[in-house]
């Protein structure tokens, strides 16, 4: 596999700072040899790891939403909407996201 990238060298950054101009990146070519992929030999470990990670993500989401519901539905009967805004709920992970990143 060959990857092409643009990188800034320390010298180009120093020259740009001294001359008050924009630094110029230089092209970099990197070659990598890949012999096998994790899922190539019917390796089920990635699928198991993915299932565990997704269960954990769903559990975290349920816990956060449950906290918001407890804050909103206060025991006094009034809705505490200001308290619900203090809870941060990160976005749910995409289904099969762990398999995609493997």
C-alpha cells in the first residue's frame, strides 16, 4: 500500500514564521506492506470485540438518558428542565462501528 501525504517540516515552519507567510508543505510518500487483515482468516475475535463494545455503548446511553429522566421528572411533580440541560449525552455510536474501525 502506498500513501501520499503533505507534511510541514520544522524548517518551513520557521521560515514562514520569520517571513510572516504561509508555510509550504512538502509531499511525503510512505509504503507499507500488509500481509493479513484481522478478519481475513475468519477470525471471530473482531466480531466478539465489536459486540461487547456496542453493548457497552448502549448501556452508557441508557444510563445517561435515565439520569435525564430522573432529573426532569422530579418527585415534587414539577418538571426541572434546567437541571436536564446540565447532563451531557454523547452521541450514540453507529451500529457496527467497531467492525468498521477494525
